[in-house]
C-alpha cells in the first residue's frame, strides 16, 4: 500500500485513483489509531486494533465528504452507513477516546487534495438529505421564531426532552435526574450520587421546613420532590410537557401534592416572588449567553432579600471561546444550546447585583455520571431501541460517550455557583462566615 510519505512527496502519481483507506491515511498523517475498512475493499490502520470503523456504502462517503468533522461522521454512523467495531453502540467511549487522543487530521498539500477530490468523485461532493433525526441548521430555524424566543425555546426543548419518558427511565435510572450527579465516593452508585447532589443543593440553599423554593428548568421534578420531602414548598417549571406530566404523577404517588408542583411553563411566566431560594440545575445551557443579564435579573427578582440562588450548568474550560455548540450537538442533541466559561457566569450574576458566595467545578463527577448513563443504555439497549428506534438510540450513545470524553479531557466543565440577594446596604441576612454545608 502507498504510504502517507509517498503521497506527500514529489514522486507520487497524481493520476492514480486513491482508495478510501489511502485517503483516510493521508488526512490522518499516517497515524491512524484504529482499524478502518471500506466498501471498496481497502483497509488501513493496525490489524490488531481493538476498535475500528467500517464504511459500508457510497452514501456514507457523501456524508463524510460534504460535512467534514463530527457532523459528517455522525450522519454516516446514525444512518447506518458507517459501523463501529469493538464497542457497543450504547457506549462507544473507547473508540471516541482513541480518535480524540491519537488522531490529528492534517490538511494535505493542494496537489494531493486535488487528487483526493478526483478519487472521491464529484458525485460525492453534492450534499444529500441528512438523517431524519437531524434538526435544521441554525439559519433555517428562523421559521420557529427568533433564537431563544419562547416559541423557539419550546421547540428546542421538545426536540431533546420529549423523546420518551420510558427511554429516559432506562437511561437515567429511578431518580430520573438528567444533570450531573455528585459522587460521595468513587464507588458510589448513580442513585446515591444523584441523591447526594440534591442534598448538596438543598444544603447550599440553606433550605428548611416552611421555606419556598423555585426550581427553573426542573426536568422530571427531582429537586422539587427532594425539597418537598424535607418540608419545603417547591414550584418547578419545565418547557417539556412529558416531563411535567411525569413529575406531577410522581408527586401524587409520593403524597407530596400539598408541597410540590411542577408546571408545564416557561420560567419567564412565573408570577410568584419572594422565594427563599431559586435553583437552576441544567437550564442555563439553553438560555443563550446574550440573554444572561435578563435571565439572572429575573431570577434575582424572584428572591426575597437574603435569598440564595444556585446555578448549576455545563461551562467551557475558558472564557474566550464562542458560545455556539459544535455541529453534531446543535443538530442532534441541543438545538440552540450555548456554553461559556464560569467566569462569564459569575460576572453576569454579579452585574445584576448578586453577591457570589461560592463556586466549584464538578467536571469529574459529570464524566462519572455519563459513564453510568451509558452503562444503563447498554444494559437496556434492546428495549431502548424498541422504544425510540436504532438511530435515536445511537445518537444518545454517541452524545453521552463523547461528552464523557469532553469532561475527562477538560474541554467542558460543570460549575455550581452560589449567590445571595443583598439589601440596599449590602446585608446578606446573616449568612455564616464560612460554607455551611457538607461537601
């Protein structure tokens, strides 16, 4: 087989048609960390590699050629044109780790690139319809309303959260908690870690029986029900109709109806105020960075003086990168989702007059959470596929395993930021001098 070095020297044959494996080796600079096979009979990479990719159809080539990067790979994989080997589709973590850690694509010289284009064929350079699970690109979503308008936010939430409550039960487990857990020990179970996360939030907010809590973006009501079990009157709001229905049923089954309520509502439509605490656990990612000032101003307006706000959200590892999510995440997972650094979160909270009391990064805990969600998906794979279809199940395995890699390698983080609403003279209602909760 012709090597990468031969393709990049003056002596290569510009007229020869390259195989698909040779093309991949060129882009990988000859350092392919997995086994690759293709429908044209070519192969590349170590023969004894534990993981691999099999490009099965010409349509897969079109997806890869017309949407380079994670979007093209996702399209080919989700449509069944690209198969993974050595990993379970519910948890392709090992393969993704190999790609991220060991594969660095390199743009070849212009003359080699021209040979690649001729070899691929012009018919594979014309975009085709993506898999039906893919959302429209951002510029075409204007028909759904302006970005982060109430209508468009509702559509985005519906895309991700109204998949199937039964599917989420299989992935998330009994807690139905779709946010980062907090593991008290490395060997703690997912359920123990999720309960510990709610305990941590509850203690940070200094909640006690008789207090009032507003939980925005409440999901299936885990925080609302935890607070109600401890005597707190809690209101949760979610834009997902399926989440609200599930949560209200769970509230009734636990006999918490006098204290807990979950509404199918935009958080901006909450009219009550003077809450003792507000929790926002996994909502900020959907707000839009440009809307942070109005978002935190609104949450502050819901608090009594001396009330506490806890914001728990995924962040970038710095404050320089743009907020838009990658193509795969934006099209298949979180349409219109945006991330920024923890510094921006803290700045925006301070700029609306909140005093930040504490922040911590739980990124390692989120990697462990995603590990356990993937394990649940693998254990329930056949039922999950029967519930939502093979393509959607593959999207979830790819997204969760990829996110785990992102947290482990510090591409993304998870920050909890605690702040208090001061009075006109800077008084905080007499908070303790040091953190008062159990870590």
